[in-house]
C-alpha cells in the first residue's frame, strides 16, 4: 500500500496506518520535503510511462493515433459529398454581400467630398490626376494617384 505524505503538521488519516502517521510527525521538515519530492518524482515517472514513454512536450516521432485515411469521413463532414450547381448557400451569401454593398454605397453617398492634395514619397505634391480631375476625399483612392 502506498502512503501519501503531506506537509501538514498532522498526517492525513485516510488509510494511513497509525504507526506511519506517528513516525511522520517526528520526522525533520527537510526529510519530509525530500520524501514528498521523491514521491512526486515517482508519480511523474509513472505518468511518463503510462503516456507512452514521455513524448509530452516534445515533437512526436511516431503516430499511434487514428489516421485520416482509416476513416471514411471527409474533412468538413458531408458538406461537399454531392456537387450541385448554384447551391442555396451561395445565394444567401450573395444576398448578404449585396445588402452590405448597398449600405456602404449609401454611406459613401452621404459623405461630402473635399479637394485634397496627395504628397508622394519623393516629396512631389499632386492635386489632380493626368486628365485634370481633382483629387477628392471619399472619392480618390491611392491607386488613382499612382496611375
């Protein structure tokens, strides 16, 4: 029978014989600590053996778990078993995208454009594109100023 050591002044009485408990009380605290440490090391070694040789925390070198090719299921479940043209989820996604695009366009239409100047990395300041169209906030994009 294994004895569980505790640092308490009185040993736990859950299954510990009285003679062991009385001996525990008389031990020097440093010896108690050494016994507890050795018990912890033994428990860790047992756990290491039970977990397959202590591969925890290190790179696995061999696999002993189930393999993907052993199972008939596909990644993603049954969502792509049968291909259909124009599935329902594409219509839903398209409707959501169109609603967001319309809302963003309404927000952009309410913004008041202001003439701006764009300073290039070389220090050159631009206020209009090559065709003479003025750069404006909420209308001009960085790509437009490079073209």
